């Protein structure tokens, strides 16, 4: 927090506009449009509600297949199920840890009637957005961009949150700009924005009484939350710079370890570096195993694994996390189709090469403490802890 956030909260309080109408909402929407470069923003209660309304706008009906990034948080695809759609998970690629365009092309061969693709920019790193969008458009599919983690990141000089017909960002408490909660639907379609805004306020019709002609939702952002977002927005570039410095310090600190940082396309993209992650080299993995809810490992000299490192980080009162567990590995979605660049299936390897890329990254990767309030001295403690795991 920087100070202006509290001023705008107090303004909402003093003017008695505490609900889902007020100047903070209007200004937060304007600031986001100005930064991202979209024409319309609809301030909502969370990023998930933005994705839900995007799915509705895309026309997903019960039984429709929808292609979704596999390695992500469940909020990306749960809204598909809200509308009765059937997620089909598209495998990850190593270059960006995002949806693999080759796997997406294969998916259209297998499911040619699919008309919606939901892509994610994982951990603030843009996917191969041009390739993915070109494939989707060639097959007549609508693209929805989940930019919840990538606000402020760019791909070929263009802000993320603009590549889909409908796009979603998040202001959850852990995001690079926060309102404590909240999100926005972003689009260049004026009619779509109006429909989303109506749906978000219980679909009230223009009548003297409460008139309802279609299903609506209580999804509008409050003027109080919007005040926090409004106060935060001018500091976006400062937050990105802090996050990038954290990433670079980790990269330098781990240069002699058998690990690599989460990658990005240095030629075409500039992440917002929301989370710094590392991937342990295959040869440096100690013996380990995970059940659905527990992790087990054997300490080995010169080797480690994500769960050993996460336990060591927790021991110094800091928080790391496993990589998002791919959706096709989740019990609730285990029977859904999963498409790799080699086809439809769940085989682990072909000729010794992993084809379930998301499962491999989940197995060998972890998210490091990345709070932009973390000092360089505190980060050095984390670096030394990680080093000690390989001794």
C-alpha cells in the first residue's frame, strides 16, 4: 500500500457510496483502459467472475467443448463448467510454461467443432499469443485471455489483456495490483461490455421496479474495493520493477546450482515477473513421490526436489508454493480430454522425451517467495536456504 488507496476508501466512506456505484469504480475502469489499451473495462467482484461473464459472452452452451490451458489455477476453467461447457486441456510448452501452440493445433484436429479457447499467461509471463490467436482464428474460435497474473506484461509491445475478444484481469490480494479482491472484464466490444455490466448487477431491466428478463449475478465491484485499485494503479510500473529485481537476484544467486528460472521469450515479451519460479534439472532431482495430498522425498547429496526446498523455506518463516498442478491431473477433471502436441492421451513419454510437459514442470518446479516488500537481505536468506538443499 502506498497511501492514496486509503484516501479513496475514505472518499467512498465520506460520500456514503459504499456499494457498487461511485467515482472510484468509474476511475478504476478508466485507468485500466488507459494502461492496457482496451476500449471498455467492467469492474467486477473478482477475476473469476470476469472469466465467467467472458464465457457467457462467448456463447458457451451445455456440452460445448472449450480448449483451456492445462497448467493453471482452477479458476481459469471452472467458469466453463458453470455454463455446462466441457474443458479440454491443452498441454504446456517449456519455452514459456504456457499453452503449447502445437498441442492446440492437434486439439483442433481432434475436436474441430470447438469454438472457444481460454489461454493463460502463467505467473505473469505472456504465452505465444500470436501463434495461439492465429490458430484459433483460423478455426473460427473465440479467444478468451486470462491475464489475471500478467497485468502490465507485454507481448511484442502490446499489453496482455487485449489479445482475446474478451479478457480478464484480477486484483486479488496476491496480484501485482490489488484491491484485496476484485477483477475486470476487458473488451473492445461496446455491446459486450454493456451486457456484462447488466449481468453483473442481477440483470436488472430499465424499469421503475425490479424487472428481470434473464439470469444475472451479484458480480459488480464495490466502490470501496475500487478505491484501493484506483490508488494502486499509478504504482504498477514500480511494482513490476521490484518484481523484476527479485527475479534477477534469484537468477544470479542460483547461477551455480542445477536449476533454471521460469523462462520467457526475451525477443518478443516482457513479463511482469509476478512470481519467480525455478525448475530443477532432471539429473539433480532426489528420490521423491507425491500422493494426491502428501509429498515424500529422500535427502541425497548434491540433489534436491521441490518439496524439500519448500520445507526448508517454510523453516525460515517464508512461503513458497508448488507449481500449479495441471488440471488434467486434478481428481475433479481426471476424466476430461488432455491433448499434447503428439495427440490425445496421457502417455508420459515417447522415445524417452516427456510429452506431458505440464506434469514434468509440476514435478520439478516451485514458486519462490516473491513479495515486492521483501528486502534484498531477506531474499539472500532464501537463496542460501535453496543452496543448502543441494549440499
